[in-house]
């Protein structure tokens, strides 16, 4: 076998986009080009707007849209996903770097690049270790609440730029209070222009969603500023954007900055990857294919490295631009490559007109995007279906709004851990009964026809028995026995759902068996298998229970109980 035949599968495993180039169907080229140009048309104004959100200069937002889509096209597993600046990631960038930079523009840029590179390295490291499961760590309600909090924070934070009122960061409610007490500072030309553009964006999104609303708003804003000479009326514009492609820059940071930057990078990895996977999986389901979370974690890391080396900031899966690519007919990753080429052309040729883009237009674009980010329907659904999940979403949202973006992530992570522990420490269980005229047993609480056998309790525990739920298991068994119409002579544990038991669980189960024995109740187990059965035998608990009380099935246990005159 030749070296080339061995190398090709290896390269394809690490660079799945190579397969795209080798097998690309040219019949998709027209739709991919149209979709790519459409993505670029939306990405450029949004990128500039997000650079304001991240605290960077406007051109940095365009740089961040340049190489990451190409990197993802080669390394990622989604055909539609567009990797671009993301609202949540940009908010975390600002929260991480602003306190360290202290208004020093050069230092801010170096910190932002370092943060981006660190994020990329952490993503790749996590992907190599196959930690893609972290995409499922933040439950959907907690992630929705967190993103809703960011959406509200962005909207409130942009109201000052929309109206011309000078504001300082300090939380949603403090900003609202500042705006309310400085209404007299409204700059009416700025407010009128911003409100006009925002209304146009919302109308386009509502009635003409296939049009590139951010591009239209940017063009209208530039034209109004240029022809009406609005800078003379003190309407602020972004100013000159340097033309040409970015050159690599090695950032300079102090050792004391590495701790906060690393913490910020870890936060971005968690939030941006969870958000990215939600988008990627949604479009993969729609287009009937599967994605690989570990591969995409590595791909996101490569995208961040590409962005950092080209002076950009952190990126993630951009839902709005992915939706544009999908609705415009994009079929493959070639859409991302075309979008990057179109953005490069703009950087080389068309940057002069962007100097007239008003800041209030960027505020309008951010507010419009954030309104789309806020998921009111999901909050209403959680309120209707699951009050605990609604409370988790609400706490995550209020955490971001009150104490900040980074601290909100801590709250989200703590909520996720608490939720996991609550679910694991008090799992579902059931008392089972026989189904008349049918084989099988069922939960008597949900199946009224299920009948209990006098003197026998069949109990199912739907989880492994480990240190944090072992006492709950014993407590539930005691409760079930106490609630029985008469004291049973036998308890049959249906262990079908018990995958594992640790030493604490084994000790609790042995003590429970002894307690039941003292009360004249025989403890039996049905369907013990795998690691659970192996650990019972290893600890000697299987011998203590007795092989005659270990059954292959629930029906075998019932038959043994009945054949012994209900004295198992």
C-alpha cells in the first residue's frame, strides 16, 4: 500500500473539507455563490456592529468574518453553518478585556487577540480529548435564559448610541436608570435616523426576510449621512476603515493578564460551543445529515486561531448568517468560501464608503439582531411545561442582566450542575403491578389496570445507585413499604434500569436488606446485569442476598413468590 493511499484518509479525517473539493458537484455552484454573496452582504455590517459590541475598532469585525468561514469549511462537519462573530462571544470579549485594557486601544487589541488564540487552543485541546459532549452541558433552558439575558443587555446597552446619549457600562438596570435621568440629552437627528433604520430592519425581518436587512440599513444610513451631510449635525460615524487584507500580529500581554484571559477563554469555549452546536444541529436536522461534535470543537478552535492570526476576535456559529445561507439555497461548505472571498473583495476595494456608516445604524443592527436572539416562545413554553426549567432560565437571564456576562456564565454553570444533581439524586421510580390478561408489569401510578400482588411489592429504581442518591433509594423503599395497605412479606427490586452501583450504594443496599430482614421482609432482585450484577458479586452482597433471591426476570421472581405460598 502506498504512502499516498494511507495519507489521504488521514487528511480527510482531519480536513473533511478536502472531500468537498474532490467530490464537489458543480451543479451546486450557482446556489452556493448566490448564498455566499448573500452571507457576505449580511456579515459585513453585522461584523462591524459586533466589533462595537466587543469594544474593537470597526475593521476588526470584518477581519473576524474573513478566514474563520474558510477554516470551518475545511475542518467542520456542518454543510450550512457560517462561523462569524457572535453576540454572546463578543459580549464576553468585552467583559474580559475592558477591565484589563483600561481604555488603552493598543492593549485592548492585544488582549483581544490573545483571548482569541487561547480560546482556539482550548477548543482544539478539548476536541482532541473528545470533550464534544460539553455541547450538552448547558441545558437548553439555561442556555436560552443566558442568551436572553445577553440579548436584553445588548439592547439596553445600545439605546444610548441609538439616541445619542452618552452611557457607561454598569448593568441593565443601572443603564436604564441613567437613560431615564438623561432624557434631556437626546440628540434628535441621531435618534430619528437610528429609529428609522431600526424600524426598517424590523419590517424587513417581518415581511421580507429573504432580503439582507443589515446591508440595506447600512447602505441607507451611509447615503443619508453622505447626501444630507449629517456629520455637520453631530451625527457620529465610524470613520475611515483601512483597506487591504490583515497582516498577522503577535500580541504583547503581561503575565498578570494570562489568568483572567484564560478564564475568559474557558467561558467563551463553553458558551460559544453550546450555542454553535444548537445552530448546527438544527440545520443538520432540517437538511437530513449528522454532525460530529468533537470534530466541530476542533473546527471552532481552528477558526478562532485563524481569526486571531488575522487580527480578529473570537467567533462562533452565527445563527442569523447560517439562516441566510440556508434560505438563499446554500448546499455545501462552498458557501462559506464564497462569502470569505466576497468579504476580501470589500476589504480591498470598497472600504471608503463604510467611513460614512453612522454609529446609530450599528446600534439599530445590534438591537434588531438581539431581538431575534431573544427567545420569548421558548420561555413561554418552559413556563407552561416545566416550572423548574423556567426558573432556571429566568435565573440565568437575570444573572446576566444584573451582575454581568462573565458572572452570568458562572450562574449558568452552577445551575447546570445543580440541575444534574437534582435529577440524579432523586431519579424516577415506580411501584409495579401485573397487567390483567396481558404479559408484563406496569407502573400502578400511570396504569390504573395494573394490579399489585398481595404481600409482594415490586419496586423499580430508574438510575444507578451511587453515593449521592443511595440514601434516597433507601428512603423511597421505606416509604413504599409504609404506604402499602398491609406489611409485605417480600420486596422485589426490578433492577433493569440500574446500570451501576458503587461502594456507598452497596453499603446502603446491604443495610437496607438487613433492616428488611429484621422486619420479616425478604429482599429480592430481578434483572440484575452487567456492571451492577458484577459489583454485587464482587462485594459479596449477591451472596448475602442469596442466589435463590436473584431472578433473571420480574415474572420469574413473581412465580417463585407464588410457588412458595407467598413466602419467598
